[in-house]
């Protein structure tokens, strides 16, 4: 059984790890980073299909499929606001020091919702952590190139890091969130399906697959299945 300690700590450590990666690498241009992104997409997709999807259908409910589709639509809206940071896109604002409020709202809502299914098993936690590391790295590069002060950058990243643990806390401690958790989990499935498949088909130039990318995708799926 997972404890709340790990559920709360690991997503925060994932954001810190992403920030550290951004200091030493150039995620937008690094082939290694793109492979990490593809691996995270494959792992997240496998966890969603193998763990989350069967779980929400254990108690059949005609509305579950509707909420999965709502999750896909919600993620499309969120990516309109975030410009696709969730799946590796990055758009610099070289001369801007304005605080990116819409980006913060989009990523925070995404992270808040993904905290709901975290206490099911370690696979889901692993998938979210692996996904969050490259997203945090991309986000850190974006914030650095946007000329924000370091204090604002750390404020943004700190708020982003806390949203996933907060989502899990709300689900476990607030009755109304607990009551509707299966429907939120269904929306999270839709979100993960959209994000992971977009990562897999957009993380290579001209949407092409090479041997390295195919290898890390297969590895991600196998690890999600066997670990």
C-alpha cells in the first residue's frame, strides 16, 4: 500500500528533477530529451489502458464513457491555454516578463485532476512522476526564456508541484470530491489518453519513428506492464 507521504513527495521531486534537467540540457533541441518524452508518453499510455481504464469500469456506469470524452475535450481546451507544454511543445517569449497566468491555470488544473487516482497503486504514481519530469523541464526552460525573475519562476514551479498532492488530498478528505472521484478518474483517463498519444506522434520530426524512439516506446510499455 502506498502512503500519503510518497504520494505527496514524489510529484514534487519530479518537478525539482525537471528543473535540474533544464539547467544542464536544452530540452527543446535534445534528442535524448525527446526520447525521454516518448518513454514517458508510452508509460503513461500503458498505465492508463492497463490500470486506470479497467478500474473505472469495475462498477459499470453508463456515464463513465461520457466523462472520458469530457476529459479529452478538457485537455484540448487546456492545451489551447498552455500552448502544448504538457506534451513537449515550447514557445519562447524572449522579451516578455509578464507572469503567464493562463499557463499556470491550465497546468495547475491538469495537475490537480491527475492527483485523484494516485492512491490506486504504484503504477499510476510512477506514470505521473515519469510524465511530470519532462513537462517540468520544458516548463522551466519556458519560464527562463520568458525573462521572469527567479522568485516568480520558483513561485510558478512550486505552485505547479503542489497541485497533484493537493488533488489527492481533496479526494481523500473532502466528501464531495470522494463521492465523484470515479467520474474525475474517468476524465483523467481522457486527459492521459490525449496527452500520451500526442506525445508519441509529435515527439519526432515529421511524425516519423526511428529505431531509438520505437525502442523506448516498447520499453515504456513493457515496464508499465511488468513492474
